[in-house]
């Protein structure tokens, strides 16, 4: 595939690259690094990163605080509250 970059200014395509959308907490300024292709942020701000969820995560221990278990506990607690309200 032929590049349509300007042969006189080869750095122009780097200047035209989309920029990271992350902002600094302290100054509120936008990150000036180029965004990773297919992401809205740069590699420093999390593009393509992150560990898998659930049992595939290296720090997974027992799953008591997993999303499914939290939802199950909420349902159980609401059922118990309903039963106590009836009594």
C-alpha cells in the first residue's frame, strides 16, 4: 500500500496523528501523545492494557466479590427484607 505522506515533510503524518484524550488531574491539560490506533488514549493511559476479568485474572482468589455474587447477595437481602416486613 502506497503511503500518501508528503515526501518533502515526512514528519507531517506524525503531527497529524490523533491525540490522546486523557487529561491531567492537576492542570486539566490534554495529553499530547499520539493515541494508539483503534483507541482514544495513548499507551501510557491504558490503550490495549488491562488484565482479564474473573478467574482468568492472575490475582483472582475466590470470587466472593465478583459481580455475579454481589448481585446474588443483593437479591437475597431484598428477599429477607420482604419476609421480615411481612412478619
